[in-house]
C-alpha cells in the first residue's frame, strides 16, 4: 500500500509481516514518507526480476530490508535457502537499489561474531560466525556494501515484540504451562525491543543525517537469557521456578555465541539516538501484550 502525497520521500519496507516489519508499520507516520509495505506474500526478495520492476516503477529513496531467513537451528539443515535469502538476495537487492539511486537500510545480527570477546562488540571487530545463519547474514552484509555504497547495515540482537514468535512470548506461555523452566545463563548480550529498533530505523531513513556503514543497535544493559527470563517472571507475577543451566546442557543444532553484547556508541553518536534500557522496554512490551 502507498500512502501520502508524491512530494514526500518513498520508503519500501520488505519483510513487512515479520516482528520488525509489523513494528515499523505501527511506528511509521504517513506524514513522514510514502511507505510501501511488502510482505513475502506480496513480493519475495528472492524474486529479483519482480523487485527490479517494482523499484524502477516506484523509484524509492530508501529500502528498509527486514526480510530474512531467521530460523537459526533450521538453517543448519537448510544452508542453501539461508544463504540464498540472507546472502545472495540481499546483494541483488542492494544492486537494484543502486540502479534507482535508492539507499538501503539492511538488518543484520550479532551472530556474525564468534562470542569470544569479553567487552562490548564494536562494528570493526573481527567476525567469525558459529552457525549457518550467522554466516549467511555476514555474506549479506558483504554483498550489500559491495553492491551499493549508500547502504546502512544495523546489526541487532535478541529481538522480541508483541508480534510474532519470540523469547518473551514463549517464556510467558511456558510459565503458564509449567511449574519450572531451565534457561541458559552463560550466553550474554542484550535484548532488543523491535518497537525501539523500528523507531531508530525510521529516524535514520527520514532524518537529515546520512552516514553509510555498519552500526550496532540493541537495548542498553547486559544480561543473560536466564536473567531475561527472571525479569519476565517477576514482571508478569508468574509462580514458575526459573533455573539457570549452562548452554552445554541445552544443546541446539546451531551453536550460539557466549558473548554478543553490542557496543551502540557509534549509532548513538552518528544519528543522535537515545536507546532505552532493556528492562524499561520489556515493561512497555508486556503492557502492550496485556492490552492486546
């Protein structure tokens, strides 16, 4: 759907039905831009010819790419699909954006790192994905930057929302169904409320400042998944017992980094963003879930 008048910039959002895409639809105001929302059902980013025709027809100023293969464990068995969607398709999208003089705002992940750092990860720190998902997203980053100089990549982590499936909603369901839960306590990072990230992305796309490159965004603070679960338990008043366990006792097909806390200072300085603390954002998300 296209809204607004023709004298405003046009922004195409791919992956519009995912967690972040849905939050972008809530955050976007038609007075700021003509937003075009594309779900996978509308047009997949794998459809290079279709994307090219649409972009040459609509001539957007920006594309915010939220489309991705996000099934981290499933990707281990579906490597070709993960690399096609997260890697090659992103490169093609970047090239199409360049052909119509559009800027690309692409979402990536903390999983491009190996988790061996002991300090918050900066954008220039060495990458080293531990799983197929992370490797496919890293390929997408490289191809996007190679194919379009006017690209902003935002790496984020532990995304949750009132929309879709995510850790917060899963914990809430399990805490209703079970007397006790075991949650990994030796993987460290920070959650990202997709509504906060959506606000940041719109600010970047509609603001006066534009500095291409790679940036990090998550909510402020440092916690483990266990501490995140404890906060959900406390804030929802659950009686479920939450017990800490090492990741070694909770094996998954895809390895996860033990430490993936992102340093957000560059995106804060460059784009003047105020990033909320993780607990404050969790409270807001839980209020939103209660209201719906």
